[in-house]
C-alpha cells in the first residue's frame, strides 16, 4: 500500500527524538503500519482486545499508585510499583492528547519477568494499537504483556 503524505509525516514524527529521548520507533526497521499490524495479530491470537489490555493496565497502575512508590502485591506472584514522575508528555498523533509521565512497573515472580509502561503507553495501545518499535525503551512487547498482566495466582 502506498503511504499517504500524512502517514509519511506521522512516521517522521514518530522516528524523531522530539517526543521521547530515543524515539517511539526505537531501532525497528519496520514501518509504523507494519509494527501496528504485527502486534495486532499477536493480540488477536491471544483472544484479547486493545480495550481489555488497556483496561487491565490502567487497573494495575491504579493499584500501584496506592503504594506511593513502593511495591504493591496484586497476587502471590504479581506486584506493581508506580514511579510518579511529574509532568506530561504529548501523544505523537495529531490530536492534542497529553498523558502523565509516570511509569508503572509490573513484576511477575512466577515468570521472573518485569515489564514497564507509561500512561502514554496505555493511551497508545488503547487508541492507536501502537506498542512502539523494537529497541524503543518503552516498547511494550504484547506477548510478554499479556502473559504478565493476565496471570492468575
Ligand atoms: Zn493519541
């Protein structure tokens, strides 16, 4: 599919360092649309929707906030901590949305994995289906994310 000028402009915007230190695209060689398509397929295979994932992420952030910077136990194997950075960061899509810069860390002792996201990450997933490019410090790997946040026990 041929890219429209708007798509090209948006990709340029996302690749720039204007919005985050290393850029949303990271070192990913794929186009924005390829990243979105491939991650959407992972989510679909897992039988989830972007809305369900974003809702669960928000729920975990809300629980983590209660810890005031300390770890909060969600279950026997899952804990959450929120680092409440002050300040806002704009969504790179041209619709004037700004999100809190705070970071949520989720750790699973069962899977021995940790994942983190910002409030903007949740917005990008929910509204744009965008998990960010490989090599971006804030890429949220959809497969790891699903395994962690929907862990029961
Ligand atoms: Zn947005």
